[in-house]
């Protein structure tokens, strides 16, 4: 916990939440890889009820939607603690992506009828959702290029397209689909976000895509989806027609804080395992692994890097609270690539000090690495964020590359 940002509310909530995570969730994760997913779902249902009873449900929400009205900076600190149980933490508190992003999006931009029909059951944890933007045929790094279309037909949109990496689609009740509604408009104003219930005729979950050879189920899935003549009412549009790109930016700003704080929690977990290994593995008689200077380097560097990342993310969250996501764009880009690289490096060091065992499922390290390697790709690849930050800095020095391109 970073004392600099610990408000009274955080001092009150953090110990209760941490105790719940350590006592109720961490022991369950020992059998995560061997227990059938359906059984895990049932167990976690009970845990979610306990979270509600503790008054810790939906911590990211404003008070009028049943949350605690926390600032993003406050919520971020709790999100880190949830991640001490990397598999079950966020889900038990109903703060798991992509639902957390979708609830924030709909809460901010959805109409009253959308809120009634889709947001309410999502907030209550009765349904799950997914976010369907990336397509196999177009670069996800440039979301102004999309093949999926939504054509107006009376009071309906007819949606056709092909998506993949729609996380958590397996078992979700609805998808927020990014589709082109205004093909003649400027590139950033062509697409819209439209809710498509997954029982709509024409919605086809083609497969759950294996990641590093593992095919996830339920909320841990990443699906390929085909939308074939899916008819949904025009009232399923979120915000304005053509506002999809802007809403995506709004959705991803706070979302990156959530991810970064989750990664910091995982980094702490890996760091703990690294240190435990350093003091328990005897390399020569009476000489522990932690007495080797290489390993001391791992420990010292990891400690400082995790702390630096936390400070950066909390500063960014604090600035979003004060000035909004748009004004904090550069800092958001910075933490996305910095923290993703930091925690993967710490995970890698922790794997290294475990030797061969680090690659097995004896610890959760290998599986976490496999699950989380995507952090440097999804929600904007490293290179995209670095480019965006660098261009913004260069603009302050008089080099406006975007303008230069537009004038060509
Ligand atoms: C585990 C996982 C979960 C995901 N979940 C979702 C989800 O729920 N919903 C959803 O819609 N999408 C999701 N995605 C998709 C993800 O957002 C995209 O993979 C990402 O945006 C990159 O798009 P792409 O795969 O099409 O790669 P491309 O856009 O083809 O980019 C390929 C590579 O090119 C490089 N590159 C890109 N732009 C530049 C540049 N300007 N300069 C230099 N190099 C560059 C980067 O290294 C990048 O990795 C998920 C992906 C993964 C791996």
C-alpha cells in the first residue's frame, strides 16, 4: 500500500479486502489448474455472495449504482490487493475485465433503457459481457480500420462482421460490438458501439482461441465470433452514431489503470515467490541462492521497479480523477507499456530463480506468464503507446507529424 495515496476510506477498506483475498481466495487458487472450470464457477459464486455481505461489491461503481463512490486512485489500490489472488480476485469482486470496462462505459454513455436492460443485471453479477472490436483481417492497432458493418434498416441495425479475441464471450449475455455505421465520415467518426445480445440469431461463437496452447473457458476465454445479419434495435446504440472511437478511448483510459494495478498485484505475488525461493534453495552447503549477487540484483531491481510503477500508476489515476482521461492521455500511454514490461520482467526473474521448476505448474508463475504475455499487445501494443507518447512530446517541440501527414 502506498502511504502517499492512502485516504481514510482506503485505510478502512484495504485491510478487510486483503484479509478476504488472502484467507478465502488464495488457498482456492492452489487447485486452479486441475479443478474443472464449472466447479470453480460454483465455488466463486459463494465467494461473491460473501463479498456482497462484506459490503465490498462493485467497488469501482458510483454510490448511486451500488458502489462506494471511490476515486479511480482509491479503487486502483484495492484492485492491486484483489490481484494477490490473480485468478479469482477481480471476478470475486465483480471487477473483472471486460465487464468492468463495459459497466463504466454503459453507466456513462448508455441510455436509460440500455441501463435497465443490460447494466443492472451486470452490476448485480447475474450476467457477464464482452467487448468485440478486434478483427482477424484488419490491424487492431488501428481501430479506424474495421470490416464489421451495422446498416440501418428501419428501427434496427443489421450487423455483419468477423471478430476475434473477444475475451470472455463464452457464456456472456451480450457483446459491445464496434461496427462501421457511417462509412463516408472521417476515419475517427465512422464506427459506433452497439450492444448485441449473444442469443441474437446470426451471432456465432466459432471457437475459443487457444493461447500458448491453452484454451480458456467462460470468463477466461478469447473467442472468434461471426456476426451474420444480426438484427438489433437501434436503441442498442451506446452514445451517438459515429462516436465509437471516442468511446473506446474513454473506456480504455480508466481501464488501463485497472489493468496496471492488477499487474502490480501480480508482480508483488511473483516477487514474494522469488524471495521465498532465494532464502529456501541451498546451492552449496550452507549457502542459499539469495546469497548470490546476481539474485540480489534481481531482488533489488524488482523491488524498485514495482514501487516506481505503482507510483506512476497512482499519479496517473489521480490526474484522471482531477482532469479526466483525455488530459491525462500521455501518462496513460506511458504506464501501459511501462507496467506491462515491468511485471513481465519480474515474472520472468521469478521463473528464472525457480530453475526448471519455474517452467512447470508447481508454482503459478509459468501459467501467469502464459496468461499475461498478451499485456504487451492488447489494449494497444507497446509500440503504439510509445509512438503516441513520443509524438505528443515532439509536438511540443514543434514537430506535428499528424498534421504533416494530413497536409500531404
Ligand atoms: C489475450 C488477448 C485478449 C484480448 N482481448 C480483446 C478483447 O476483449 N476485445 C477486443 O476487441 N480485442 C481484444 N484483444 C485484441 C488486441 O487488442 C489486439 O491484439 C491488439 O490491439 C493488436 O492488434 P492486432 O492483433 O491486430 O495486431 P496488429 O495491429 O496487426 O499489430 C501487430 C504488431 O505490430 C506492431 N505495431 C503496431 N502498430 C505499430 C506502430 N505504429 N509502430 C510500430 N509497430 C507497430 C506491434 O508490435 C503489434 O503487436 C485481445 C488480445 C489478446 C492477445
